[in-house]
C-alpha cells in the first residue's frame, strides 16, 4: 500500500543510532542521509525516512516485516541494546495463528514492532 513512511524525531543522532541498530537484524540498513535526516530500507529501496526539524507526532505504531522468527528475536535484542524499552517480548500474538512479534518503545515513545507471519518450522 505505501511506498514509504516518514516521521520527525526529537534527537536525530539518538534516533539514527536506535533505528540503524534495531533494524539491522531485519536486513534494513541506512541508504541515504544528510545532517538531520536518514532513509533506511532493504534491497536498495528507501522505505523508512526520519529526521529532525519539525513537529514530532504523538506516539505511533511502526511494524517492520521479518522473514523469520529468529529475526524477530534478534530485532528485540538489538532494539533493547540500542536503548529501546520493552513493550512485549518475542512471542505468538492473538492477531493470527502465525503472528510472531516483538515490541519496543523507541526514543520518542513510538511503539516499534517486528513481525513474522510464517509458521515455525516443525
């Protein structure tokens, strides 16, 4: 549905460090950037943009796609190590039979999720 999403942050350097470290296990990396803005994405396509210099929205929910349950676990650990706060450890959720996700709160209070909808291998 979306080509990309962007948001303003209060402290660009802190948010850049958080998102680069937290999203790396999902294969999402910094692609472009400037003094107070960055574009992250996978496969060379920038899909998540953020920067400072404008009004910061109230807390929002961002859900990033994961290919494996292991990536969800790695995201959660990386996000906590990067300064995120726990908002739900990795596990199956009520949103569907194979909805495996983890949630953290970013430096601006946004709920950031990694979700995998692939059944665990038996």
